[in-house]
C-alpha cells in the first residue's frame, strides 16, 4: 500500500513539475514534494528503518527545494573537486 501511495505522489510531482507556468512558490512546493518522495522511495528500496526514512525525506525535500530554486534562476552548482562549489549558467 505504501509503495502505491509513493508511486502516486511521484507521478503527481512529475506531472506538476512539467508545467512551465508555475509561480516560484508553486515550483518550490513541487520541488519539496518531489524531493521528499524521492528520498522516501530510496529509503524504502534500501529497507531503511523509520529514522532513516525521515532523514531521507528531509534530505530529499531540501535537495528538491534547491533544484527548484536553481531552475528558476537558471544557475547550476558545479563541484571543483576540493569540496567547494561555484555557480554558472546551466548547460
């Protein structure tokens, strides 16, 4: 049952993120929901306990927020390899 709910949330998030006329707030909400769903799916696939599922969902939500905001500004973060990052236009 839980897998079906997560699959439905993932499909809804993908459908919502395909809309190009979203406001910045809607884009952020879609990023949070998509990231949290991806984190939960990954934790479920790895048979994680409840604590790790919560951590994975929170981490995914944070990553989804950053991706949504970066898509709005058209800036991407690139790793230098030494632990630091820089931003530049996305390809």
